[in-house]
C-alpha cells in the first residue's frame, strides 16, 4: 500500500511562491499517474494538476500558467511549484493518484494573504 506524505505548505502573500512536495512509499509508485488536489473550507476537493509516469502534465484552468507539477520516480516524489499565488489558492493540498485510489495523506495547508 502506497503511503503519501505532503509537505511544504505555509503562509504566503499574494503574488508569492511556494513549492509543495509529496513523498510516497512503495516500489509501485512509478506506475501511477499522480496528481495534486486541493480542498478549501466548504468546498469539495478539486484536482489541480496531473503528471503521468512519463512526465506529461495537465492543469486545472485556474492554475494553468502559474503552477508546475513534476515528479522524480527514483525518489518517489511529486512536487508542485506554485507561483503568482492568489488568495483563492488557499486550501489544504493533497497528492494522490489521478484517480484518487491511494490512501489519502494528511495534506498540507496553504494560506495566501491578500
């Protein structure tokens, strides 16, 4: 069973940057297309960015051009570089497979102040 641990969240001013990291245990990590999700208070969890095992990426329209997802299969890591951040990016961020089939981690809180 793959276990996921997210880190790197924090408080940042609008226009600032943060990089989130997701560490995954388990040797089968590399077969999954991985994704970052976020959930703001009162909202449903939404998919933010996807990276396939081969490195092909896709993004939600709300973050396109500002966020960059990447992965290192050798290190079982998935990162999310977030630039030009906006208050509406405030949420708890999670990583999981692109289908959400893995056990969810604790997430990491990101707060963007205006």
